[in-house]
């Protein structure tokens, strides 16, 4: 038993997560539901998996901190891995990531999000509970920029989940703990690196939030994620992280630099048979800015419900949009390679339709005249018999002189 075989099994089932704990069956999450596998890793096996992932230096740091985050490619699947210590011993929580870069279309997201990503400066918050696809949405927005405009993108992530391939943009991806000691230091460095777009993997502490707001206010487009159930809750968390005496100035700063707050959650839809993001989108309309500036976040729900003309989307309105949507994009099956999934399917030659026969057990025999037929071209339907040929079908498979004579008489007329 090793991590590669378990990840391969989870990938084959279409799982999004794999959980490993000493003495418990390996458990995967498929479409939001946990399912136990037959494998039951023991303490020795999990210790060996963790040591192999971390290396000796990383293992010593793990023994001191009792946790570690990293990204790795396991069984040809890119994974985000959290190694932890529990009452039973070492455990692993593995998030299986898509092998291809997500796009707004492949995630079945509303195209309105593309307009938000083309802003020159300001703050876009992507929020939602754990496992709701925030990182995938962020990667899709960056991929839209990467294919449409020419900008310098700097990302700060912990860990790096999707490796972006530069197309029209110049991209630097930095991993906290490996390339920079903290989000705070990475933000300070990035402001001296001539960026157009900054990506903050997660805003957790007041210093990171303060530097993020400053970057959004000084002419950069900043995309960041938070954990919250709604946009109003995310904004309230940002302001609440600061001392009460400076909260009014933080509200004013947030109102000035805000572009949009996108709250999302995943819901399984029976029609396409897959989990699709449901969104709540709050744009920086005049009404929304006024509420944020006053710190009256409880009024934002009313602004959302009455602001469809300003580009606001409530969860209910977005659900109605999904009910009307018919062009859902279904991800390729797990057993399809990434190259095959990205390449268009080869064109198949046309096949002549089969004609239903009254007697399925009796063969149909074509009896042409001695003149040889022209060679058929692959991929093209066979040409009909020419006038100088006689075609006699005998379902018994034997010669029928009467039918042959009748056909010759008809031709003679």
C-alpha cells in the first residue's frame, strides 16, 4: 500500500478528496459524499508516506509543528496535501486537483465574471466554505486574463495549486514557506516587483488584510480568497479584524477599492449529473459602496435583491439561471489522459446507415453483373448501382432464375 496507488484509485472514482488516518479505512469524497475504500493504512505506512513527501528536513519541521502543507504530483494527479498529527498518529488530507487549467466555461460559471477580471485596479474577493471551489474560480479568472490581455501577474499561495502557463501574461507564482516566509512579506516584496495583478491565496490576519487593501488602493488589481458563507459576512470579517478605533477608516478604504465579492457554494444538479458552483455576486455599485462605507453590512442583502440592473446576483437568482442553462460542461472521465481530454476528438468517417430487414436470420446477397464495381472510397457512402447493372436480392441465399428473368424484362422495356 502506498500513496500513489490510493490517489490513483481515488482519481479513478472521480473523487475530490482522499482522507487517510491510522486504523481507519481510506475515505474519498465523491460528489460531496464520503465513501470508504477497502484499504486500511497502518501507522507505519502513513509515516512512510509523510516522510517521502516531506523529505528529512521537512519531516523534522513537521515533528516540531505537527502539520505541513504542500503540493505534489502523485500518480500523475496534482494534489494539495495537508499532513497532520491526530490522536491516532500521522494523517493525510489530500485534495485532488484538475489536471488541466480550469476556465470559466469548464467550471460552468457565469460569463459576467470575465468582466470583473478585466478591471484595472481594485479588490475582488472570492469567498465560500472550505471545498467550495474558490481556488478553481481564482485560477479560471487568471486564465481568462492570461489569454486575453497582457499583464504582469504575481501570485502568493500556500501551496501553489494550479501551475499557470504564461501565454499573454508574464506570471510569477510564489509559494509561502518555500519562496517567501509569509503572505505579509510576499505582499511587501510584490509591491516592488512592478505587478499589474496580485493574487493573495487567503487573507487570514490583519497585517495581510491591511497590505491587501493598500495594494488594491494603489492601482493594482488584487484577487483574494476568504472563508465565509456570504459576501456580507466576508466584508464584515475584514473590518472586524481591525481594532474598533480604526474600523471606520477601514470601511471607507474598503468601499473605495472594492470591485466585487463573489460568494460561492457547490450544489449537485441532477440534470447534468455534476456539482456546479452557485454564486452570489455583489458588485461595487453606488448603493453597495454607501452601505460598506457606513459599516451597515446587514443592509447588503437588500441591495443584492434589488440590484439586478447593477449586476448583483443573489443565490436564488443565480439558481434560476442554472435552471435555464442547457450547455453544462461535463469534465472528462478520470480514465481519459489530460492530453486526450484537451485535444479535439478526431473526425470519424461517415458510415452508411443500416437498413432494417424483415428477416434478421436470412442474409441478403448482392449479385452484380460481371462488370466489376468501382472501389469504394473509405469514409464515403457507396454509390447506387449504375444503370448497366442488375441487383437481385435473394433472402434464401440461392439463385432465383424467375427473378433474374423478370428484372431483365423490365430493363428491356
